[in-house]
C-alpha cells in the first residue's frame, strides 16, 4: 500500500477533473481526496495499492476530455490508512 500527494497543472479546472478523478478512484479502489487550488491547479491525495495508485496517476496525466495537463508532480509518502472513501473537496 502506498500514498501519493499529487499536484496537476494545466487547464484542469472547469473540465470536470475532480469528478472524473473520483470516478476513476472508485473504479480502482483508491481512497483519498481531490480539490481545486486557487492558483488553477488540482491537488489530490491517493491512497491504495501501488498498481492502482499508478493507474490513477496515469489518468491524472491526461485528465478528462477538455483538460490539457501540463505537469503532474507526485510526492510519494508512507501509506496513510485514514481514508475509507474518495472525496471531492470544495
């Protein structure tokens, strides 16, 4: 099990990025959260098995249709078991 703190840069707000990330996370059984940042980036925390977290990071690298991802910055962390679901924060 791993945790990844992720920052996504580009045209990632106003394109349903958070909701599609939540849908993908649920599909892969990854817990955590996602939110928009005031500077236009999206921030997320993914918690799950390495293979599925990698799949979610790969999704974040392209995003939903309408998104134009420029960069994905991943900071790997010790596994955090404090999340039991995946939330969209506002």
